[in-house]
């Protein structure tokens, strides 16, 4: 079927109830899932993001897309026991993802989120994880990764549980963002990144 629908860059933003709900496991690995995943990726690129979880476009299903793009080109990951450059596993489509830390070490990065425009905050996450997930055909995979990709997967998995990165901030840090959060809530629960010019995004 020809699809003439041009995806917008509409993203659910802070205040939208869907961002606080738990997502359901995906059981149907069909063309509709694949179409949705690809439109999510387009929307993510359009909004200049590096990761997007299905609840951020209003779908309460366990689906995540990630593409760090230029970041960590030389870094290696282990996918299903094979060592690969990070660029070869991206874009990543993660269906029903979950993760386990493989060491206690944590790192702190300043994070942002397409659902929280302009909000930034330092979040501590596990440096290295093994992520278990399925691809769009339903095949099971294991991805062992470090550093920013590891943090990004943890951020996106949080979305599937209704958790936002601001939930990890200290009370003082979150207070600092209070006015900005109110402004975002005034968007009414969604924001179209397509309305931004290149320089604003
Ligand atoms: Zn996010």
C-alpha cells in the first residue's frame, strides 16, 4: 500500500499522561510494527534526537529506536557474542528491551529528552550493561555496550516504565527546572519539532 502520509515531528511532552504509564510487551512482529519503528526513527531524526521510545509518540508498547550517529564511531560493542563497531549496529530497533548491569561502575552524563525540550540534568547510570531485546522480526538478541550507548538504552528503557530522566535528579536540581517544566506543561502535552528552525533545534 502506498503511504503518502508524511510523518510530523510531533512528540509527547512532559505533562502528557502517556509518558507516565507502563508499556505493553510486543507480541505481533508484523508490517505495522516495522512501519511504526521506521516512522519513529524519522521523527527522532527530524527532532535531532538520538533515542526515542514509543510512549513519546503516544504508543504504549515496548519499542525503542536509537541512533547516536557520529558518537563513539571507534567504540566496539558485543552483539550476540560478536565484536562490532558501534556504527554497524545502528540504528538500533529494540523490541521488548531489558538490561542488566555487568559491573557496579556508574557514570554521570548531562542528559536531555525530546519530551522535555531544553531541560538538561546530570544523571548517574550504569557504565556497562547487557541489553536483551528482540528485533523487528522477533529474533532474540543480546547487546553488551558501554558508556553513552549504555546510558541511552537505560534512559529509553525508563520511558517504557513511565520514568523520565528528571526523576533521577536531586531535589535541588529539579527545583531549578521548575519554571521550565511549567512552560513545557503549557504546550499541552505535545510539541511539533517540525515547527522549529534548524538553529533552534
Ligand atoms: Zn527521553
